[in-house]
């Protein structure tokens, strides 16, 4: 992402149910090696998973993200959980925490400040609109 660029988060109507809307956005996470495993970590949601290969870690991350969203929606905690992780929510807009906020996390300081090689992954994501 270019310096100064903002994440674009758009609201769409769900084609299966015209009443339910969802947010579609780019979710950023990092994949790095630690103790012989590939770790996929998303600082804006503070979720991670691992795999023996890059592809397995990324696949496991998508599955973990889906389970996270389903669990939060089922328990009606998505709004509160996103706010707790620094997200800014309004009726039709959603903004993840800024990079400066994320850099306050010890995991991010270790990743960015150390000699750990990592790959940044930007993937399309979708979550139900929080009212």
C-alpha cells in the first residue's frame, strides 16, 4: 500500500438477502517463520495460526478468520470485539487500526524491528455489517 493510501472498505447488500449488508475490505496479515513453522498473524484482529508451509498457514488463517467472524456474529460480540481491537465503526464505514497503533503491539515491534523475514498478505475479506 502506498504511503498515505487508505484502506477502502465498502458496504454491499448481500445478494442472498437484500436486507443484510456486509463490509468488504482488504485484510492484511503477515506470514513469517518461527520454530520451524510458518505463522500467519493479523495484528488488527490479533488472531494467528500456523502451518508447516506458507500455503498451509495462509489456508489455516482463512479458516481461522471465518471461525472468528462466525463466533462473534453468533454471540453478538463482533462490534465490541472490533472496537476492543482499535477498529473505528460507524453506520456505513469501518476502519482498521492505523499502522502506528498496530506498531504499539509487542508482536509487531518484534516482527518489524527484528531480523525476522516476513511476507505481507493482503486478502479480500467480508464481514456482516454491525448495526
